[in-house]
C-alpha cells in the first residue's frame, strides 16, 4: 500500500506534497521534522504550514519562559504584567474597564475577575469616571507602579536572553520589518 500524496492549495504543485517513500526525520526536540505533527498533517510538506508552526511554537516557548521567570522573580503572572503595562502606558496611567478588556483580549467578565484579583493584590484600584457614571477606571496603585518597574526590567532581561541574543542586528531588523508588514496588512 503506497503513501498518499496530499497536495497543498495554491502555489507550487510540488510544494505541499510528501512523495511516496519519503520518510520524516526526528528533530532535536523529539518531534517529527517539518512542524512536529503526525498523521495526515505529518504527511504534508508545505513551507506555509512549517512557517506558521514555527511562529506558534516560538511564541509559545518565549511566552512560557518569560511568564515563568516573571512569576519567579517578580511574583506576578504574565497576565498581571499585561494589565500593568497597558494601564501604566495609558494617559494618566488609567484605562476604562472596556478599553482594558479590548487591550488584553479578554471578555468584560474576564477582565472584571482579573482586576478583582489585582485589586486584592494591591496592584490596581478602581475609580469612578467623573464624566461618565457607567465607566470605571483601572488605575495603578503605588505598589502597582513599583511592581511594574521591576517587571519591565525583568521582562526586558528575559527578552534579551531568550530572543535578542539569538539574532544579530540584521536578523532583528528583518524580523521586525516582516512582523510589522503582516500586522499592517490587517
């Protein structure tokens, strides 16, 4: 019984196929080469899938490492840092709950629970909006400001060690250009 050939849609017809008799090697991490999948997806050799897999795996690995170090060295989870950096970077270091919800990509209920935890930890406070009684501001407390400064330093150190150190100036510039181009495309 032969190996199925699974063509990718679009582009070069040879790209996207695993030819009969071809075998996959195993990468350094023990996963099958070509994206770390098996089954039907393991039979697809497509540079687009490989690129997307690399983006997702790199994001996951960087996020996991940075989150672990932030928790160990500053004592806050990455999601707290996300809130602190958005609130701290806003005009007057305050954001409405609805704006915060869209900035950190959580539902309004999710942000409410998250802010509750951060209020309990003494990092943020809620303030009424003077010109809109329906809106509530999230503001940094003095403790939140101090934690944010420590967290930014830790986060930058982690980014230097886990990302920047592995790329030269030209590679960093090319990566930035490519990512901005993708983001700007919508």
